[in-house]
C-alpha cells in the first residue's frame, strides 16, 4: 500500500472520507470533495464526509464523470483508495440514466438498453404496477400522469431515470430584460448567472427544463430566475417562502424586465390575482381548513397555462407541494436555493420531482471573484451563571436547549460585540420571541417577528436600508429572501436547534458586496458546555463545507478582541485566543 503523508484525505471502505483540517492541501481537497460528497461531521481538526448515491447522482447530473471523482480522491489520498470504493463509484454513476423516459405519441416510454434490468423492474412490486404495458424487451409504456411517481419509485430502487420526455410549452409571454433598470442602473446577467441559465435551458431541449441552481445568498438567484423566464418567454408560476419575498420578486420583475403591473399577479393571503406571471407563497399553497385533507389552493397549478414553475428557496419546499409536483412533470421546473440541505432528509424528492442539481458554485469561489462579501465567522462561547448551572442540570431533556439558548449572560456578550461595531449596520437574529423582545427593549431597537404586519416590515426594512435605523432585531421571518445590502454584521443569539440551512441563510443576510471592501461579520453567541453548543456545531456544518471557518472566542477573551474591518486586514486578538480556537489550559 502506498503512503503519501503530506496528503489530507483518508478514504475508508464504507465510503466515509476523513479530511485533515491542519493540512496545506485542506482547502483544495475540501473544494474537490464538495462536488460529490456530503459533510457529516466537522470538529476542529478532522472533518468527516460521506460519498452517497444521491451525492454521486447530483455530481453526474452536473457533468462530473466517475473517473474525475476517482482521480480527485487519488490525488489527495494518504493511502490507496479502497478498491470497493472505486468500484462502487463507477457502478453508482453508471446507474444514472441507464433508464430513460421519453415521449411516444400520447404516452411515456420507459426504456433501457439493459433487457435484464427492464425485466427486473417490470416484476418489482412497487414499479411493476406503474407500467402500463410492455412494448418489447427493452421498453414499456407509462401513463403520463404517473411520470413523477415512477421516477420516485425508480430512484428508491437505485436507478434514477433520465427524464427526456419533454415539456408543455405553456402560454406565450413576450418580454425582455432591460439594459437599464427603472431605478437608473446598468443591468445585465453576470457570467455565472448566464451560465446557470444556459445550463438549465439547454437550448430548449428535453435535456434541460428541470433542475436546481445552487448559488450563495446574495449572488442573485432571482436574476437567474428572470433569465430563465426570458429564455422561455412563457407564463410562469413562482412559489416563494413569504409574502415579503413574493413582493420582492414583483419589485425586481418590474424594475429589470419589460413586464408590466397588469401582467404580474400576487397570489397570497392578502391578494388572489392570477396573471401571466403569478407569485405565490408556500404558506398559501399548503393552506387547508382544520380537519380537512384537501388543499384548495392547489387549484392554482391548473389555473394558468404555465410553461415554467419556479420554486424559490427550494430546500424549504413543504411536503404537500411534493405531492402536487409529482403530477406536474410536464411543466418546466426550476429550483433556486443556497443549499440543498433539507432537515427532513427529502433531498431525494427534490432530485426526482424538481430535478437534479444543474449548477453549483462554491461560496468561497464567489467571494474570491468579488460577487459576495468576504465574511468572518465567530462563535462566542459564554458559560451559564453559577446559579443557573444546577437548574440546567435538572431541566428535562426537551427543554435543555431553550434554557441554554436563553442564557441571560448572552446579553453581556451582545453589549460587547455591538460596541465593537459602532459604525456598522447590525442584525440581531434569534428564535425565541421573549428573548428578542428583551433585546429590542435593551437597545431601543425595532423588532420584526411573524406578528409584524407586512407593510410595517417593509417600512422597517426600508429605514434600515436608508441608514435611519442601524440596528434591527429580527426573528426567523428574516431568514429568507430579505434584501438588506448594507447589513454587514449579524449576531445570532438563538436558532432552530441544529438547522444547517438556517445558519447558511442567516449568514446570507450579510453577504451582499460591501462598499469600500468592508468585511461582513457573523457572530453566533452560544452557551458553553450545553445543548446550545452541541447544536451550534451541527448548524455550522454546511458553512464549514463551503470553506468558512469559525473563530472560537471565549467570554473572557472578548474584551481584548478587535475585529478587522477591511479585506486583507489582520485581526487583532488577545494572546489567550489560540490559533485553533481552543481555550487556554
């Protein structure tokens, strides 16, 4: 067995991959792994990745070949890559597209060059009943209404089908992207945005038309959506996570396209307009009366001759929408997200029903190119008060996290962090309303929660953008689709347990490029040696995979800590803050 000690990877036969953080090749190896593996654990010195069938199929769908994956592992491996891993990678990648769906008259045709595989699936107890009839040894007819359902069954079987059955064009909607926005700025798609559009559109062929574009927060996913709409020129339904997000889509479409107000409809709890471009929310789509099983607003999917459905923040797609999406496979479907991570583990349904990952640009690559702000991340650890330690010890398991998350000593840390950013625009973000109310009162700052009326929210966001308000306290309603370009400091005081997607979205609130090269700063204040710290470690996993590193600062070190302000500056820290983030012995 060969041994290359300077390399950072140890590949194990169960397809887990260990990555040494304190290694000169760490960043290169991490970027290579992110294309085809999932990060599972991220302690300070050794990160654990796993190569899964879904991670490999997403890699294959984005154009990565098995031999490229194997070569990357061999390039960075300390020891020989286990032969079974090499074989499994080749086998798994080869399964993608071995079955194909195509259109034949009014039917769908499921086909494979592998007659034995076709025979096996025709006899499978879940897949067989979905086949209408066998055509020959290599193909079978499928009811078009079951297009999504058979794709779900096939991926569960381990052979995801390549869907080449094409799409309904939808009603025509001529419009153009503006060269100059109504607000007076030059406008055009950035190179990576145009590339995302081109990859999804695929020249209008059946090889495009469904899939997910993964871009960092602040990189202009809405612009990519408008670019796809422009390429297709068709009636479009856009689903968003909130009414505020829906209205931001409306504002962007009016500002940057030739679409007019009477062509754009808002379908939310406040308005029910169905127009050539209709923007709705997941909340209204999944509304149903208590005690009933029907979703009355599912009718929206059939109220327009949609040629495109856009799922904004697709990682938030509610489970009921998957059900209706299984019946919408003849419509082009675009998912937009900063992360494919789903806390409910339904990434496979996104892959099958919305489409595979089509384009994914690492956050740090975007940062280097100047498209998103350079950000420094910090975890500020503070102990419980002595009088609270015993109470925490006897608190029931289901309440321990909240007890720790609402540690009163966090206010002391908050005072110090805010004092270190006297000229910055600060968001304080949390989960628990009583805690957020106390913060708002402490700093006499506006508070935005789910109870804040939409009109009032928009006014407060505008006051923040204008500089009239420098500090804003927000609940989880501000996790998504809030455009606050001048926010450059976010302080998280509590979160939704170990949610990786929420951590990514909260950092994303401050990643718009800053004037004069200002750094963005993301602080997470956690209670040391409690569930709060454990959940923080899990929350950070996605951002760690993207190349962000959390600087650990203990409460007694914070007074001597001075954050850098401009890109390239060296941070001033106290001598007691060791480079690897450990507390002094």
